[in-house]
């Protein structure tokens, strides 16, 4: 691998790491934040996302969201445990993708592919 390819991959890893870290730390520092609103809109895998909304499960989902994103970001920024954290982060991005999917649209401005799919592919 050439020097420019290594530099490109490094910058991509750091950039995605910052996005993940920032997304996680903002959620962690906001005591009112909850994944509940996002999950309630799920149109696919409704049983799974419904289970995530159970009162005994939602606090765990919130914790995993907050600290999962934060730790994923730290891992990518520092370059530690990337082979472990990247596939787990990819899975997390897919879990973010499906509640917004109203096939073939994902949200108001995307057709099949949105930022969560791009992040998942980058992490893979």
C-alpha cells in the first residue's frame, strides 16, 4: 500500500472516529437524551425495535448507544481495537438505518442509501 493510500485511510479513520465520538459524547452529556423517539418510528423489524422500547430494555439501549458510539469514536481516533470496534460499529449503523427505512426511501432525502449505510460500509 502506497503512502497516499495509507494517509487516506488514516484520515478516513480519524474523520469517522470524530463523527462517532461526537455523536456519542453529545448523547452521553445530555441527561434528557433517549433513543425512544427514534425507535418509535421503526417501520421494519417492528418486533425487535418494539422490544428495544420495553421499559426494562430501553435504559440498556440508551447506555449502549451513548457509550457504544463514544467508545467506537475513541477506538477509531486512537487506532486501538479497530478490528473489533469497526464491525460492531457497522452493526450499530445498520440498527440506525432500518427504523428510518420506508423502502425505497430512507428519510426525506435519501433513496435506499443514506449516511448510515455509508458509515457501515466504511467501518467494514
